């Protein structure tokens, strides 16, 4: 029986070539699945073209899946809970979309009665890790194939290969940038930016071109840890993300330029534009400052970076990540309130106010004016006992830290 493979198809050069190459070299049948995670604003016309390309390459079918709301509600939402930013910066744009795609790949593999799934990643990146570890977490019986790790073709070879097989691709032999995008933002690498000293050119950015020089102020309302309204208008998380991408992006906010540590041991320079992700996380974290109890807040901060690392490393469907999700979700029960966010071109964002019906900020305790309700005398005993150990130690040492060492 001919082996059947379900390929995560993007419509680009590599995955189009992968269809034909797997048929020719491995003698398999290939079904494609194209998962829409918000990679394209004006999708419909485009998706039909992409499907035609897959069929021209020799696929037995090409299934289109609209996973935009799923991406927002099941993948961006937990990332908001965790204020997720890998290495303190990158909001995990690509890392969040891969488990969405994996879920549909496995689902389609079952529908097509396939024995394997495949992806178009090379051996140098994080995405191969995310596809393979993710697939095995959901379907330990499925094989994962990575034709681009085997074929040894350069980009120019792939273009020739597509021409030879009459696969209608738009790609040219020189491609300057490698771009991955979805609802949560865009990741851009290659070109002149492969030298980390070179300033990123303006050209590849699309979400963060300045078209509005006026300051923009908005109120983002959160309920149970998730943004639910902008300026009082409620919308789905997916729509709210899109609105922020366009309104914040128009003031130039949302760019990142970083050198990051890939899972496979390579340092890479990548630039990102993610206006909605960065604004939502900043507003959410600010609201948490107001409503989370101190110990819980500090412990959460430690676990946030672990959560981000796990997701970056392809461990979305892992027991530790799931356990951390339960912790994060529990912390979000009281993260309800409003945050005032101000954007100023080019690219500046500030949080200028926050309020919550469950704020732990207490005016009577915080104020220095006559409304002060804090019992100052209580502090005397507290501070004495708190510092007692250090005081005892210092007495034994002869207070040696009091005088600077003689030079
Ligand atoms: N470095 C990012 C990550 O590993 C993005 C990867 C895809 N980037 C790209 N420009 N194709 O999540």
C-alpha cells in the first residue's frame, strides 16, 4: 500500500517543492493542509490560488482550515496570562502558531488515514522541533518527515525544481527576507540583518509603518486576565488583537530587534513587529501590579519565563507546560479592570493609568496626607525583629562594614 503523508502546507516555495519531491523520492501520496492562523489579511482569493498550487504540485487534496479564533482563544490567551516573552522580549509569535498547526495536521492525518505528517522546515531552526515534538505529544504513532532536511537543494535549485515540474510559484531565486506571520505578529529574518551590527531596513515592516502622527489613547478593559473591550466596545479576542495591531501599529509601536538563542544552539538575529501582543502584555502586566498579592505576583514572574521557554522550545503539549497553565489560570481570577494606554509616534507606548474593582491598592494605606490609616507605631517592632539576625551578626563582626577599607 502506498504510504500517505499529510504536509503542513504554506503555499510557499519550499512546501510546494516538498509535495513533488516526496512523491518522486519517497513514493508517497501527499495531502496538504493549510492552516490559517491569521497570516494574511485578505485571505480568500489568495487561499484559492494556494490550493491550486498544491494540486499542481501533485497533492491528492489540499484542505484549508480557518484557525484564527482558535489561535486567539486557545493559544494567545494563555500567552497573555503568562505575559509571555521569550528572553524577556519576544512574544512567541511563531512558537504559538506551530502547536495550532500541529493539532490540525494530526487531525487531518487521521481523516486521511495517513501514516506520517511532514513539514517544510530546515535543520537549523526551532520550528522543526515544535512540529516534531508537538506531533509526537498528540500522536506517538505518527512518523514525522522533514524533506527539506534531506534534499540538499539551495533556493535556486528549488526554483529550478518547481519550474521543471510546472509548479506555479511566485518565488524568485533571490529572496531577501524570511517572514513568518500570524495574528500575534510578524517575524522577519535574513537579508542585510544577518549582520547583527546592521540596522534593520524599513522595507519588510508592514504592521508598524507610521501613518498616524497624532497621539492615541485608549482604555483596554480586562476580565479574568483577558482583554475584552477597547474604549468600552466589547469584541472577540481575535478582533481585539486585530484592532490593536492596526491602531497601535499606525503609530509605529511594536518593533523589536533582538539576538536570540535558538533551541538548536544557534544565536540568530531576528526583528519582529507585534503591536497588539506587546501592548496587551504591557497593559495586562500593569493591571496585575494592581491586583495580585505580592508573593503570588513574584512567584508568577519566575514561572512566566519558564512558561515562555517551554513554549519557545516546542513543549506546548507537555506535562510541565500544562501544569503551569493551571497555575497561571488560577492567578487570573481577579485580573479584572481597566488600563489606559497611550501611543505616541514613532513607536512610543506608555501606560498612564489603571483601575480595578478588586485593586489591592488602598488609598488609606498608601497616602501621606491626613487620610492616612496606617498604624505607624506597628512598624517599630516589625522592623526590629525583621533585622534582628543581621544586627546580631554585625555585632559579632565588629561592624566591619561601617568603615570603608583603608587604601
Ligand atoms: N525566531 C522565531 C522563533 O523561533 C521566529 C522563527 C520564524 N522566523 C522567520 N522569520 N521565518 O519563534
